[in-house]
């Protein structure tokens, strides 16, 4: 609704009221997005029986005959891909289901059935020729927002904190065949499997599942993945901006994947198994037949690489038509029903806002290390999500104290500037000495300086080391490595049976396919006494 109603924007003749048709099992929080925007809602008991100049509905279900006025039926979702066993007509999507359309046909006839593709009119005409006479292809207003916002991809990735990592988005529809029901452990498995410095995870959950469980219960069930830094986008707007930001998609048979496929041609992987919901020949059926299928979480990287460019776009073309025209076409139609001339100003899709970042960011990592002839390969995984690595690296002051006491490498980031009238602050040398004294199991302690340089002290070594990391130029851009990652590489080098350098030493910190030059040397007195 909120994607569609801007066709009336700027018109003082129009008053928008919202109501919720009763009867759904997923009514909880259904109006939360409208409430958050300050939209005026009317209880169904008051809305029914009133006369309206126009009634815009997103579903043919419910006793719509109580809402008097010409009705415009809009699809929600894309492609009409699912039928719900035991509900309506078998093998018919609810938005095209003659059982619902005919029920209200005599008392609340639809003046305009707005659809996104000519194939949908053909499907409607096959089962309900009378309803098809009022159907028109106007495109998809939600897709218009996605396409209009596609140039904001880098801004969305910056808001999410994705950086140079690959953003892998999982998409779950609702019901017993959904990803979140059939594969509830998949988000946590992927969070444990994928290196944190190479991949970021997000999970888009259908609003029905959120309504059924509640946000708190959903977050508790997903706690292992959320603790590992997974993003859980808001069901209004954020989900779409996260799709634009994504580098890869793992989907069930829900239609959200089609918006991703229409906006970009990037890898898609299926986790859908056979069931009774997916309609044969629907756009999602076509998509899922053409993309790789994920059997085990361990195979996710191979499955993404197996995607064939073009497979996703071809499926999306079966769901959407009239790209770039939806807002204008719908505006023309609804104003004709109102008997009004539309305002002179042009109507355009509203850009999607930046998504919210992950609510939780891990601060302790099991670090897997591989010494190679090219350098030290580092793979960090959020602590306790998998087997222990070479060492446990923990950010002091940001992680569980129990983890800090088990750390092989303990590091500290700069604190915000103090506003105290009498300030007290550590020097770099003072804190590293203190940390090795206070945490006897710790092999190395380090501080990250505001300049990006680090100071590292290794237990049993007479000197403190200054560590510097060079950024990598990459196709006109610069890739910077979190200094904490390079500290793990230097720590692994210095605690290994290598000969400790007397002067300056150089090495490469390998993260995936990237090799970051790292220099470490004995720290100067000025560096050791720097206030942190």
C-alpha cells in the first residue's frame, strides 16, 4: 500500500485512511509500518458500511463487500507463485483465485484489477473471464522503487557495514515449506561456515512469520546467527534496499527473490524442495529450475559459483512488464475511477532509505591460520560458532569477559574522546603491559591507534612491535583491512618458531584472494608512550 499511495501525493482533494480486514492469522503488527509513519487507521467496525470514493485493497480475501465504493485490487508479492493447500482453489494463487474473486464479485465488484504482466491476465481469464475484463497490466510499483534505487547500492552497503565483503542474503517466505521452517539452522550454519572478513549475512523474513512469532521470539530463535553479525532487515523498505546491496541470494519459493533478479544479474541459489505450494510454470518455478540447489551449508561457495549468468533475469521477465511505467499508469487509472483530473506534477517512485546495520557485531573470533610461502592466511569466524582455531582474538571492552580471559590475542580499539574535567588515559606501552599481567593466558596484547597503526606486545619478547597495514588499490578503489585482522597475522608469525626480526620485517596478510602488505618493526619510544 505504501509503495502505491504516492500516486495521490500532493493532492489536497484526497484523504487516505487505512483499515485492516479481519480474519487473518497474521494480523499482529500488520499496521505497524503505517502507524510508524503517522497514517490514520480506522477500526474495521467503523470502516465497514461507509461509502468511499475509492477502495484500494491488496488481497481479495475478507468481507470486502462491506467497503462501499469502486475497488482497485493490487497484487502483493510478485508472480503469483504459491497456492496454499486447504485454502481457496487448488493450484491457484490467492490473488488470482476465482474462489475469492467470485465471492465478492456481485456485492463488491472490482473496478480495476492491476497486474504486473500480461501472462497474469491470461491466467485470470482462464478461470474467471468476467474478472479478467477489469484487469490491466500496470507494472509493479514496488519493483519501480527497487529499480529507481539501484544506483544507491554503494550507499546501502556502507550503511550495512558491508565494505569489500560479499553480502549473502537469505530470503524466507512464510508457511511450512519456507526456508525458516524447513531450514531453521541454516543462518547459523552459514555464519559459522563463511569467513567473517569475506562475507556478510542477512536474512529477509516474510512479515507473516514475524507476525506469527513476534520480533522478540524471532530474534531469540535466530540468536546464534544474529550474535555472529547477521542483519535482520525490517519488513518494510529495508528488505528491498538489502536486496539491492546483495552479492548473492539463497531463496525458497517466495517471490522476494524476483525483485532481486529483476534489478541485477547476480548469483541465486535455491533451498526449495518439492512441496504442494509452488505453482508449476510460475516465475518462481522457472527460476528455481534454472539455478543451483544448495544441499549442505558447507557447499555454499561452490553453489554460488555454479550460478549461470542470465538465469535469474529470464525468470524475472516472466513476472514483470511495463518497467518504469507503473506509477504513471496506475495514477491515470485511479484518477479516472475518481472522476478527477490528476495533479499537474509528475509522480515518481520514492527512493528506498538506507537499511539499518546489524544489531550485534562480534568482537571475539576463532582465528584459523595457514602459513604459506605467500604470507599468512587468516580466516576469522565469530567465537564459539565452530571449532577453535589457531588462536582466539578478542576485543577488550567489547566482548564477554570469559572470552577475554581465554584470548590468545587481546586488543583494544581507541575510546571516544573524554569529556571528564580530570582525564585518565593509558599509554600504549602501559596498557599492553597491564593486559599481559591481568590476563595470564594471553600470549599477545595490542592497541589500535587512531592513525591506523597498531602496537603489539608478545609475552616473553623484550620489545613492542609497531604494525602498519597498507591498503590495496583495486579497480580505481582502495580496499582497507581492519588492523585487528593484520594483528592476528603478525601474532601468529611471532608466536611461531620463526626467527624474530631485529629490524623491519614485511609479510602479506592473505584474506581470500587479497594480499595486504604488512610491515612490523620495533616500536619507538614516542609510539610506546602515545596516549590511547
